[in-house]
C-alpha cells in the first residue's frame, strides 16, 4: 500500500517450520517424538522466565518447575491467583463425549476451525482438541470442583457455535476454580524452591542477546526499582489486549505492554485486528464508566434473546405480548437459535438496535429472558445453575433478573490476535515462547465460548512443556553477563521512558487519553469496520499519541507505588498497538469472524469471506513508531475441514 494513511510493505511469506505433516491425528505425537529432550539431571541447569500467572502462565510455571527447570515467574498483581483468568465464568470445553451426544475430538476440531471462520491452522486446532481431554483429567486430579450431576458424574452444558454439550463448569466461577488448581500446583513448586515468584513486578522490556530472548527488564511496582532477570528462555503468558478499547470485560489491569515491547524487539504480531465482541454484557450506563461486565454465554443455554417487533416500543417487557416479540436469533438461525457463535449473536444484536428496536437507555440493549426457563425448571434449578450470575447482575443494575429480563449488549471481550508463534509456541525471536491469550494461535477470526481456558491450559500444562525442551536441548546458551551491552541498553531505554513520562507534567490525565482512544477504536474498529472509518482512526491515533507525549500528567515519582505511572506506561503502548490493529483491519478487505468489514457482506448482511485473497495469517513486523510495518503472510491450508460459507441457520 503506498498512500500514507495505512501504508505498509509486504515482506517474504512466513512458514511454520515446526508443524509436522502427515495425518492430522498423528502430528502432535510426531512433533513430541521429534523434539529433543533435556535429560532430567540437566534441567536444573536451565533457567526459564515465565511472565504471567493466569491459567496459561500458572500451569506452565508449575509444570516446568515440576519437570526440574528453575523457573523465575512474574505477575503485576499482589498474588498470582489474582490474574485475570480468575474472572472466567462459563466453562471449559473438552471432547470427552460424556453426554454421548455425538461429540469427538474430530467434532471439536471441526467446530473450532469452522467457528474461527477458517482463519486458523488445522494442525494447532486438532492438537487443542486432542489435549482438551487430558486437561479435564488433570484438573479433576487437582481437585477442581467441576459441577456434577445428581449421580456424581461431571456435568456438561453447551456454548455457542456447537450442537453438543461439552462444556465443563464450576457454576459461574470456572476460571477461579481452575486458577486455584494451577495456583496450588504453582505454590507447591514455590515452596519447594523451584520457582522464584515475583508478584507486583511488571515486565517492561525483553532482553535480546545475539538475536535470542535472554531475559527481561522489570519494575518492582512497590519500590519502583528496575531490575534485570536473565535466563535461557522467556515465556510470555501475559493475556490479551482487549483493554485497548478502554471499556471491555477484561480486568482493568490487563494490558499489552509485555507483548508490545516484545513486538518492538522483533516478535511478529499475528492478526491484530481479530478482536472478539461478546454478545451478553451488561450495557454501558454512562460516560464515566470504567469497566464493562460480562454475563456468561452459558446463560444462552436457557435464556431467550428478544426485542420488540416494533420500533420505538418503550413498554416494559411484561407489557409486550408474546406475538409482539421478536426472538430474532431463533427466527434467523433456527438450528442454533440462541447458541449461535458470539460474532453472529453480537452483529444480530447490533442490527436490531440499529433498526431502532433496542431496549433500555439509548436503545442499546436486547432482552435475555429467563421466564420460560423458570417456568420449565423452576426458580431453584435456575438459581442452582446461574445463581451467582443473577446476583451479580442485580447488584450492578438493581434489577432482579428472576422478575424482569436481563438487558444485554455486545462488548469487547477477547483478542484472537497476539504474538505470532509456530507450532512449538515459539515466536519469531528464538527463545521467546508465547502462550494463552497473548499468542494468536488457535482461534482464527473468532473464538468459540469456553475455548480460551482450554487453550491456556493446553499451552501451559501440555504443549509448551513438550516443545521448550527442543529449544533448550539445542544449546548454544552461554551465560549472559549482566553488563552485556544488550542488557545495559535495554535497562537504559526503560529508565529513559519512565523519566520521559514523568517529565511531561502536562494537563491531561492518562485515563482521558485512554478513554478517547477506546471510543475511537470502538467506533471505527469495533463491531463493524469500513475503510473510511479505519482511515479516520489511522489519522487520529498518531495525533493522539503525539498529544499524549506532550500533555499527559503523571503525578508522583518513579521510586514509589505509582499507579498513574503504571497506567501511563500501558496506555503509551495501547496508543501504538491501536494503530497496528486499524491497519490490519484496513488491509483485510474481507469479513471473517469478529472482523466484519461493511464492504464485504452477503445480500442478507452476513460476513463474506474472501478465501482467494485472504486465507492467510497476517504477521506484522515492527519497523519503528509510526513507520510502515512489514506484512508477512502465512498461508493457511485446509486438508480436512474445507472452507465453506459458515452457516448456523
Ligand atoms: C469476564 C470474562 C469471562 C470469561 N469467561 C471465560 C470462560 O468462561 N471460558 C473461557 O474459555 N474463557 C473465558 N474468558 C477468557 C479467558 O478468561 C481468558 O482468555 C484467559 O483467562 C486468559 O488467560 P491467560 O493466562 O492467557 O492470561 P491472564 O489470565 O490475563 O493472565 C495474565 C498474567 O500475566 C501477567 N502480566 C501481564 N502483563 C505483565 C507484565 N508486563 N509483567 C508481569 N506480568 C504481567 C498478569 O499479572 C497475569 O498474571 C473470559 C474472559 C473474561 C474477560
């Protein structure tokens, strides 16, 4: 592309050299057998840094330490068990087929490739489906209290985009219970001296020596001290970047700093424009809101989504008779009904609101109604399944969902994009591995519900511990001296940036910049995108960035607990990443999954993919702030699940 707004250059194609060929069901075994091993006695000689203690990082740290590696682990929260994974509500998928309803590894693989709108790798997705069954056994063995049926067997429910019940859950607190399992495993290794745990410590840069990842530079968030940690490999498990949009369902602290700084050191960024908008969130209530709340997708198992048939109908829901309601998902998609995938449900909600049929303040809401479920199962049963979600809804909205339907609206929830990794989960910087939501790997252009926890734990408990050996065993990892110029330069750059942020001493708060960026991103790079809007955002973001560095006000010093400084550091990164997200969205002139380009839709308004021109992963190489990045394409081949028009009707 040659014009200035949205310009980039195209580099060589990128190939995943680690993915084995042959029958898809044998590939993971083949790779594991082909990967070099590190003998148990030699493992303790290797130090591995793991940044992050969510489900991905927590499981990876515990497993690597159990294998015998020396692990140095970090999180910015006060305790590893407060990682954002704790918020996950609905469940985790596994192809156990306990319900005997036709599920299988192949079906989970098929659903996930199709759900991702044919923009993910078959090899990765098949492995994910294979490993899913082991995750449940691992977690049950750890004592994770999954919901059980009356007879004592593990219970399952269904999530969007599938027609079987394969989601394991612990009421509406699945993430919390899984994280406690991983945290126990982690704590055991901390106690055994195999993990050196650094809570309240934030990675601010990656140390790259001779082209290999050899450590990180981190700031102690309590004292402000900047330190360097060196190792033989670095694992980033730092979560997603949904907070670029300011308002999202993510924890307020979730940020992109670790992956963005690694990107600037040479790690390619895969599909940054693929963000997921979740259909069932509590609608925004005002200008000064700082966070959005998810209502788990599991609620769509029993709740029915509807709006009034007529525009501008402001009657209360109980005054609207049955024949004047439009259960639009059940009408448009009779096979999947309320359980269509998230991207489909979100766009349908937007469409009915755009038609003027939305409910609640500003008309930006649709009903999620449990009246039928309460009639069918009784209030107690509904409460048993969803009680804590109902309570959360009532606390936030002051409305009782047992009496009146919930009001919901789509919101930013998850990022399918992330750092590009190969089949081994290794980035383009040798020695740096990326796991969990921080990588781009398995969900294509749309993640199906209950599959992020599955991927995070697959990566952390099973995949990474089997692939990192290969890298470590190949050696050539001489000790890095603390005064190596690569180390000292990185530290100096981190310190300089903090000084610069504090020196601006301007008149605008960090939050005001973040909020403006978020609004712009939601308007132009949110639920639907078009070239004009994306170009507008691409013009505004560099201006906003410049203004940030001239006017931001960061009170306090760098040598104390300073949350404004922490936020400023993160928002500075969002201001750069946002530009790449818009550029990626602009260049992908097709609709796919969560990326809906208005110029590319079918006659009935569904997303229209362009397989001929866009069946690839976009892996972006950094060339400098505001400089045109380089696009490397990884071609996607489909030998098993052949791309078709995704239909849920
Ligand atoms: C409200 C909500 C509900 C959800 N429900 C479900 C569900 O039911 N099922 C499902 O499958 N998925 C669900 N998801 C998605 C899922 O929870 C996440 O994708 C997943 O938990 C991410 O795990 P992670 O380990 O990759 O990252 P996180 O859990 O976000 O952990 C990131 C870790 O990295 C650390 N970190 C980050 N940056 C730095 C840094 N610079 N320095 C040091 N440490 C750093 C953090 O401290 C933290 O420990 C939900 C998401 C949300 C927002």
